[in-house]
């Protein structure tokens, strides 16, 4: 297998990396769903606790890479890196909490609405103008959100609402990443994300009166699985964007929305309702259209 991959061109290796990256992110979501559910764990881990250990484990890996490989961590644009860390930490922590409250499919779909909200944040943060196509696509994406969450007079399901907020905040984080990647290394961006994600997840635990407990021997494999899959997914995604355009990488990373429902059906016996399929299709259509519309010539990124 290794000999076969060594014969691939850099572009082929990047395509393989982004595909495997999406699988790892889907695996991370599935492990989180299992670890936070009383249906699969005798003593389930709260989403906020699992998020805390994800950040802590990732920091240990990054610090090890710093020592062995000398990868940069502190960066130059500290204000921008902190802002990305805060927004990304809020979004990711809420995503973990939503997996505890709603289905795997809904959490992933609503989290990926970040691609729809991103241009709105870019209008303020990067002074980018909203295109006429975006103004046409946005209502389609919003209709998809409404169909998936199917709000009633009593409100939106709490888990769906948390996942949607995660997607909105993640849209802000994506804009910061786009700006920071002009000058900052991916390792620095990922470092601040985990560094600030830890206190954010701890704050969520405090506000929800959930104690931060050490994982038991039965819970430890799930914590390790989340850390392992998230770090590998992030590293492979970062590697792939050296050779792929933003549009190509964005479209291929969205295959997470295909893997996650399949995992949910096979391992969690989820039933995909017609509303989920229709609303999800509208969300994915809107996101894909926006990615293609914003495709720009690939610029060389800092290593």
C-alpha cells in the first residue's frame, strides 16, 4: 500500500488525504455520539467533558511535534489567532454538546451550515461584498435549515438549536482561518484553537453544572479515539490544501455529510426522515454552490 501511494503525484496524494481526512472527522463525530449516549455507554461522557479532553490531547500532540519537528505554534498575528481560537473553540464545543442532544446526521448537517454563514461574516471582517448569487442561494440554505429542524410553536429541538449555533459561530471561525492562512502556519492556527478551546469547554461545563471528571478505563478508549481521529483529520486536511484549491478541498471535505449518515444508519439505527433528506439536500446544494462561486486561483500557503 505504501509503495503504491509513493507512486502517486502530489495532487493524487492530496486528493487521497482530504478523502481520508473526511473519514476521520466522521469517525470523530461517531465516537463522540457513542461516548455521550446512555444507549451505548453505561456511564456516558458529557459532550463538554469530551471536548475538553479533545483539546488537551491535541495540545499534547502539537507540543510533541514542536519538540520533534520544530513546527511553529505561537505565530505572529496573536490577536487574529486568539479570535480564531475563541470562535473555533465555541463552535467545536457546541458541536460536541449537540451530538449528545440530537442525531449524528442533524449535528453534522447543521454544523456544516458554516459555509452558508461564512460570507456574511466575511462582509464585515474582510470587507468582501455579497454576490448576487449568494443573495439567491442564502434563502435556499435557510429553507433547508428550517426543514431539517422543523421548528414548532414550542421552538426548535434543543440539540438542533445548539448544532445550528455551532454552525453559525463556525462560519466566523472559517473567515478567520482564511485571513490567517495568508501569513500564519496551520500548526499555529490549530494550536490556538485547542489552547482556547480548553477554557471554553470548561466554562460550558461550569455553566451547565457538569463536573470535569477523569475518564474511567471504559471511557478512555473513546477519549483516545476522539483525539486520534481529530488530530489525524486536521493534519491530513492541512496537507491536502497544499495541492488543492479552496473549492476542491471544500467540496471533498463535505463528503463528511455523506459518511456520517451512513455511519448513523449502520451503527446507531438512525432513521433518515424525508424532511432530513430534503433539508439536507438544500443545505448541501447551497454550500456547494457557494464554494464553487468563491473559487479563486490557488495562492501559495505558508508552510
